């Protein structure tokens, strides 16, 4: 079950606009109440305000078949909310002239040009990372790609093999004409960065994003023993052998990253700072590109951009993601300098969407004022 954009934010009740203001020290109580009676094993939540973490809490168990409690330093798989981090790495390379946003795909990956459908040859890096490439969400023949789960070789060649097949799939929409959510576009962007630099995606992320922001408890692929584990169908998912189970390690550029709550917050605090011209990682132009919706699109690179959310004044930057075993949601209010990150080690089939909706419904009133009515 590959990463997908899910309609959690849109489902948040407008009644949250009338909720009483929740003080930061009430975050744990909010999470506890939302989890009551649910099958979700654990939830982690962070409130950000004024350039810092204002509140953070973790509740529940790492696995629902074991007694260990989830801890403040545990890592969580953040799903497609990690796509924004892949964009940041690409933006750093573009700022230095290593990559160009408008370069066509047949020039960026010439070794794949002959085999790709002609429609994709002029697709740009900008289109790949704003879901305007026309590519389907995932490779259409996922069954034929399940060998990637057992492939222990370098992830770069795996991605090249995957995208060589994906570039033969018929476009979902005509490239450059409309928004069509695509994980494949992010795998292609990673392959482009690897070719241009001679370094792996994983090395580039550590050098260009994690190290500058002091993100230390981060990793690629699924979480391991002694950490939170994702859950599906009422049990922890320990072994992934097919796409209904989750994703293979080479899917990291599409959001298959895990990290601590504090490190997840460090990246998003920098995004908030960047919206005010004070970011550490990127130039003001790069933050603006990431956080501004593309023409005729609901998204920038790779933030969903909304005028408001759940009755609160925007603009709001949103992203949510799930591999079927975890559910993560990030919401930022740049003009307010505030935001929240919430993640569960389960997904919709165990009610994580309802739990996270309930948490955000209580948090929104302290993150942004009510939207003004005409």
C-alpha cells in the first residue's frame, strides 16, 4: 500500500472553530481523549510556535502486542510528509546550479530517454516535484515490482529500474496540464540528483538537509526492533513482502523516512522561519517556490496550499501521508508562525484518521484565528 494523499485535513470538522483555546500543557490530555476507545497503539504530537516547540507529547505503546511504552525520543515513520524534505534537498542543489528546475527529463536522465514514452521526455524537475508530470501515482504493475522488498543492493539502481518501467506507463493526465499526485515523480527526482552529484539519495539528504538542521535521529525505510512499529489489520507489521504491506526501502524519496518528533519539528520550524525570510536551509526564493501553489494546482513543492483549514485563517501549508501502517499529518500557518505535527503508528483501518482528526480539531483554535466571514 504505497504512499497516498488522503483527505484527512478536508474532513476536519468546522465545529473545531468554536472549540475553547487549548493551552500547550493540555496537549497530552487532548491526545489521551482522542485515543480513548480507539485501536491506535501510539500517537506523537508537537505544537510549534514562535520558532520553537511549544508542547510535545507521546502516548501509547510501541507495539500493541508488547508492553513497552512509546517514548519522547522514539522515531516515527512520517510517510509522505517527508516529500517536502526531498524537495528541500533538490532545492539546495538547484540553488548551487547543480540542477535546473526547467531542464527536461530526457536531458536529465538521457540513459532512460529512448525507453520512456515521448510524452515524458520534456517533463521538468519542477513538474516532477509539484505533481504535474502526468505520471500515475505508482508503477501500474506493482505485482511485478515486489522483488524490491527483498533486494538488499544499493537503492539507487533499484530506483532506476523501477522508474524505467514507470516511464512506459500511460500518463494519468497530459504532462504539465493538471495536478496528479505521483510518488514516482519523487523517485525520478532522486535519481536525477544522484546522477548529477554521484552521491546516493541517502547521503545527499544527510548532507543537504539533516546535518544543517541538526536532525540526528533520522533514518530511511521502516523503523526497527526496539522502536515504534507500524500497525495494520490489528497487528504490528514487521515484515513487508508486498505492496499491500507497505513500501520497500528504495521508496525513501517519496516519503519513506523515520525520525524523532523533535527532528520532524526542526525541519518544519525551518519552513516556518523560511516563510518569514529567516530560514536557515534555503534561500527566500526557494521557500517561496515550495510554499506557493503552482498555477491551477492545489500544491506547491510539496506542500498543499490552502486559503484556510477547518474554519481557521490561512494560508495553511498541509501534508499528510500513510503507507497503510502509519498516519502522519503536518499543518503550518506561516503568517501565525505556528503549526502542529501529529503521527500515529497505525492508519485508517485501525481508526487513526479519526484520532488525528480529533486532535487537530482541538489544536486548530490555538494555531490560527477564525477565518473572517464576508
